[in-house]
């Protein structure tokens, strides 16, 4: 009977050691699980902030693209208007030149007519 008690005592101590080892392993597992859950939540937070930043970047690209198209349309409008104004100025300068030529020819004719009248006046 003594041998059985000794054997029982040995097994009890081994069971207690195994229970302690299991408790340590379980505690280590719980700590590692908590650490992994914390890392996972941080990674999900970074993913969410990265997705928000990406959406913001996409919106910024769309806004810049729209503004660029507005600027390009303004440039084309300005080019059209400047070409139109240049054409108008060219027409005005052409008309001024024509009027100047008419006035020059008129004065030449007037002077020649005045000279003829002057000669006729003194010839009488």
C-alpha cells in the first residue's frame, strides 16, 4: 500500500506540474493573443486611414483635373478673343489707311485744283 501512495504522490506532483505548465501556456497564449489582436486592430486602423487618404487623393486629383480643364478653356477663350481683337484692329487700321489715302488724294486734287484756279485768276 505504501508503494501505491508513493506512486499516487508522484503522479499528483506530475499532474500539478502539468497543470502549472498548462496554466503558464494558457497565460502565454492569452498574452500573445491580446498582442496579436492589438496589432491587428492597429493594422486595420492604418488600413482605414490609408483608404481615407486614398479617397482624399482621388478627390484632389479630380478637383485639380477640373480646375485644369477650366484654365485650359479660359486660355482657349482668351486666345480666341485676342485673335478676334487683333482682326478687328487690323480692319480698323486698314480703314484708317484707306481714309488716309482718300484724304491724301483729296488734298492732292484740291491743291492741283487750287493751283489751276490760281493760274486762271492771274491769267485773266
